[in-house]
C-alpha cells in the first residue's frame, strides 16, 4: 500500500498591546508525506516513509520576552526590556522512518522502528528509536506498552531568534488498557 499526501498552510498571528508593543508573525508552508507498507507474510508488516516540511516565517517584534517554563514570575509589560527584531527565516525539515511489525501469535503484535529527523535550519539530525507491544487478552480487550524518543524543533519564536538551539527531545513511555464496550464504542486508560 502507498499513501501520499501534500498540504499547504498559512498562519497569521498579530498581537498589539498599547501603541508601541506588537508581535507580528506570518507563516506560509508546504508539506509532503509518503508511506509505503508491505506484508511479506501473514506474520510480518514492514513500513517505510518520509516527509518534508518547508516553512517561511516573517516576523516583526517589539514585545516583552515570552514566559519561560519555571519562571517565578511572568513577563512584565512595563518593566522588562523589549525584544526588537524584524526579519524572516526558512525552516526545512526532512524525516525518514521505518518499522517492522511482527505477529508471532494472533494475540500478540510487536512493533519496532526508528525515525530520523533532520532539522536543516540548525543542522541537527536526531535518530529516534521506538517500540510497542499489544496483547489482545480477549475479544475486545487489549493491553499495550510502548516507548520511544520524540523530537521537534524549538518553539517558533525561540527558533526564529536563536537558530543555534537544538531540537526539543522527550522519551515517552505508555502503558494502556483498551476495552470495546459496543461496536463503535471503546474505552481506553
């Protein structure tokens, strides 16, 4: 199976506070995504894919600093120094991934794979291993566990003003239970 998609988007954020403080961000972008899946046997599924994202951001800023995680206080519009910047930047992100899902017995599904993201604006490449196990304990009931590394580029304002920032990273782990109550109604925890 081959799944291909393309999208275009535009985003405008203009904020004005008083007569001399403003934050104007305009983004335009295009993105593509392709994924190919292949079942070489009843017990194995292989998937490979890739995506690209090209975003141009124009900014005109005369504003106080943004709030930061862990700040004892938020920014102060009258006392904090203003950030003043005007310009534009282009972010180009490319990703490739692959995974294999093995069904050793009908009740068990094991998936392992990796995603590689290249954030070309700051020349950062990150390999993100991921895995998941699903055990169908009974008809309509399953248990699931997964873990993986996930990344994204720095938040837009930070990335625009500080291109040397590394991508944000998080290791996510999940344990879940799922129960189908009725056809079309499922509960997950």
